[in-house]
C-alpha cells in the first residue's frame, strides 16, 4: 500500500545509524551521517573483516557507503567515517579521467608498494568539511585486499586515485590528513575549521 510505504520511509529516516554491534537489514542503500572531527571512532584502529564475514551485512555497508560518498561528492569514504570501525573503504576517482575501474570498494587493504616519487596535492576530508591543504604523499601506490565478495584484488593508483587510496587507508588506522601537516599549518587549518563550524 502506498500509505504504508510512505510511513516506512519516514520511519527509516528516524532510525539511528548502524552501530559497530551490527547493521539492521535494509532493502535499499541509504545515505549515512558522516562522523566529524572529534568523534572518537575516527581515531580508532579499525578491525579487519573476518574471512567468514563477507556477507550481506558487509554488502549493505558498502552499498550505503557508496550512496553516502556520492551524496557528499567525495572521492573516497572509509567505514569509520560512518561510525563502523572496520577495514573497508570505497573510492571514486573517475573525475580524474579514469573509467569505472576507478570506483570500487576495498576490504582489508594493505600497501604492497609505494613510489619514491612524492606528490604534493590539495586534500580535504568529508569528516573535516570546508577546509583543505596540501599533503605530500607517494605519487603512486599499489594495494592488495579483497572485494566485497572476498575475491583478492590488487590495485595501483596515482593522481587522485593514489591519493584517495592512501587517505582512506589512513582512516582505517585512525589517521586524518591534518596529521600530515606541519604543526603550524595544522593549527591554522583547525582554527579555520572551528570558525566555520561555529557559523
Ligand atoms: Zn577523509
């Protein structure tokens, strides 16, 4: 019935976001609230996905993360940013000229190779909205991990993709891009951020 579906939607909006203890079953992916700087979950070391946990719950989480990243117009989103302290992130670097291979989820990622060459580029974070600064990172990175079905994957990225891979991996270890700035630049950026938050 149409009336029922309307009230179901309205109720879904009122539900609290998923917690680390478990996700409720959902029919459709939904946008999740993004945790902001100061939330302790952003500073935790996230837990690996166990071999027997490549299931519907993980697929729901990843679907929701894609929807949330797209709604926030981000190039990447890590699970801790939606309050889930697990080693999962999604990236979308297609705006850098890549094809659909530039949009994917990576589970239990680990760095297998980084270039000696360093790239200094502007970087921001959905958890610290409104501010950005130049961050130095390896120009190219290769990571291995798994897709959402548990298949092993290996990805190499440079440019926006490489930067997004390293930024999102940092999130899984409780590291934020501001941690890569000099103390002075970090202080200035956080001051600007707090001012923006007060407005
Ligand atoms: Zn971020």
